[in-house]
């Protein structure tokens, strides 16, 4: 059961990685597309909000911070404080150059580690959990910009992520907000156990 949980976690972790990476393209489009000047969101902005539906089934509903009717509608201001909390369906990190979202090929999310996480003495338990860590890096220098980690709860046939934590490096924090606002950077979590397991793509885009 542990190996099944880790395998399922690895597959879903890659789906999360791909969805979060797609935000880089969406936000770059949204910040470079001409505004409508009539209060109506641009096509790129609406696509960004719609994209949250891809991440929704990968996370437990109890992790959501935004009610469904608002979660998939574009808003100029996030309906939560991104410095202290995160709705997992929203982008975890968007890099900026000045007031424009950075080109999507300049930074990339990767699945860094998938490890089993179960209390001892429960070998017959049909449930199991795994820990997953993602890193977002500068594609040229390899510098870490942001990290994320979550627990994957596997229930015998499928699973979902829970207990999501997000952190920024000092470099990542300085490049996150076009206004120059820089939240306090946090250290990258220490990785325990194997750095990767079969089925986990390292350094992928």
C-alpha cells in the first residue's frame, strides 16, 4: 500500500507541477495583453481564473479558502492574504520583471521529492500518506525562487493533497510583486528520505 500511495502521489504531483507551471504562461499573457479599458477582464485574465479548475480535484476540498462561485472568476485582488495563506488552486508563485510577469521559460516548477509518510505498525491499513516537495527555480542559474510541500492522502484507489505549505527564497520574494512589496522569505524545507523515486520527473518543465 505504501508503494501504491507513493506512485499515486508521484503521478498527481506531476499534474500539480504542470498546472502551476502553466500559470507562468497565463500570467505573462495577462500582463502583456492590452487592457479592455471597460472594466471587463481580458481573455487571458479569464483563462487564468478558469485554470484553477484543473487544480481543484487534486486537493482536498478542506484546503480551499475561496467559495466556488468566486474561485473561478477573475478578481484584481486576491480574496485571501497570499503572504499568510494560500488556496491551492491559485498560483503559488508568479515571477515579475518590473510590472510585467516574467517570460514563462525563465522559471520552472519541478517535483523535487516524493517520500512515504506513514506511522509504523499499520501495514494492513488501507490508507497511506506520502510527502511531496516541489521547487521553483530560475531556469538559467538554478537558483531556488519558491518551494511548496504537501501531504498526499491515499485511500486505496485515489488520493488528494492536503496541508499545503508555500515558501519563498530571498531572491524569489524580491521578484514576486510588481509593486516592490516583498514578503518575508522562508527557508527551503529539509528533505528527508530519498530525493526521488521511480516515476518522479526531476528537473522537468
